[in-house]
C-alpha cells in the first residue's frame, strides 16, 4: 500500500514550509501569487488531499451546511421522489453554497435525539429547516449555538430564527378569485391538515377571503383534507384519493383549489380516469408551479412561487449569519403570482 501524501511532502516538493502550504489551503492572502502557484502545482502532482475534517476542527469552521427534512417512514426519499418542489429548492441552496465555498449535507430527522446527535457529529456551521416540525424540535434548536434559517414556517419560532416564506394567504386568494371571476361558485378547497400546517391554513384564509368578497357563503362540505401529520408526505396518490371523494360529493362542485401542484395532478388523474374532463367538467388550480405543470394534459393553472429563488435566499441568509453573526431574527417574504394555463375555463 502506497504511503499517503502529507502536507510535509507537499511543502518539501514546493520548497516551502508546511505553514505556507496551510496558508494556501486556507486562503490566507499573505502568500505571494508565485508561491501559491508552486504549492498548487505540488498538490496536483502529488495527488494530495487535505484532511478537511481536521482543518474544520482546527478552524472551528467546517464550511458545511445541514438541510433538514421531517422524516417520513424512516427516510426522506419519499419526499424527494414524489415532490419536485424540494429538488428545485435544494438546487437553489446548492448553487449559492457552492459559490460561497460551502458544502451541503441533507438528512431527514425523526426525533430529538437523532437531531442532537446528527448536528454534533457533523460539526455544522449552520442549519436550514424545510417545512414543519414538532414543537419539541424547535425548542431543542435553541440549545445548539449555530445559525438556523427556517423555510415555510409561521409558528412563534419565526420570532427567534431567521425565516423565508411567501405570502400564502395571497396565493390562496389569487387562485380562488380566478375561479370566481370565471363564474364558479361551488369551489372545493384541498389541503393537508390546517390544524398542523399554517402554510395550508393561510392559503385557506385566502380562499375564504375571495369567497367573502364575492358574497359566496363558505360551505364546509367543499373543504377536503388529507389529514397529514408532521411526518406525512404530499403525494400524487393522496391527490388521487381526494379526487375520488370530490367525484362522490353531492355539492355540484365545478372547480377545485389545491395547496399543491402534486395534489392537483393527482386529482386531475382521478377525474380523467372516471371519465370527467378538465376543464370542461372541473376547473383545477394548483400551487407552486413545479416544472411538470407545463407538460401534463391539460397544462395546469397554478399559483407560482419561485422555488429555486426561495432556496437561494435561504442559503444567502444562512451564510450571511455564519459569516457575520447577528442575534436579530430576519424574515423574507417572496412574491407569488397566478399562472393561467389550460386547466381552468369559464363556467
């Protein structure tokens, strides 16, 4: 077995001190450009790989950001597989992290002990939390002294931590008003669980505001929930099942507002499988504007949020907090807009 190249080997090869090699690796500016190039050439020719774990421990900085999902069935794979929303968000996070020389580490967390162990073992510089978590976990965050940014959270913890979200109430309002303007009155609303998800609850409030403006009384029989808890995933199958419930309804539903494009696509699939036409028999509006909205038939009318940009803004906020520590929580609210496609039509 060949001997592993050390920092001393690189220093000898480049005719510099080990300290100078360390300066180059850590970006210390007092090394001349000529010396820096000589060290980098030596590193390449000797195939030297620095021990970044040791470096991070000595600097007390790892340049590593953790991204945390709520655990689903002992794995976050279902979330990633079913919902492109998270893939787009992580892409935004990753591109900012890369530009700032940070790496990302992604995991699902199922309980407080697992969270505590994972953070301590990884020597993380900061954490991004995507979605909703049990209250006990938010309280546990306070015990770990690293910057934290929440994404899509409205609980009282937003007064403690930095957060990035959108105007969900406005999104629900725009989706519903669009259908009202098309002449629909029996408009169903599909959510996960508004007692758990304040994101869904705010979109629901927007739905009710649009109905109220049009003097359309709220009908609880037009309200559908999949009743997910903190560990639930938004899936096409859940949307499909809600679609079947809508077909069984006696409320003469003509239009549907959903909190997710995933639900909307599942609902449309159910309606079409049972011989119904969209938008001729039912108009359907989604939420998020994931990439597949343009490619299903009919193309999906939806409320657009810039998911990629949400990831970018969250990553920028976290890295700023790492590099320039501040105790003040900060909130960013990103815009939404209605994208009209082929899944809605006048009644």
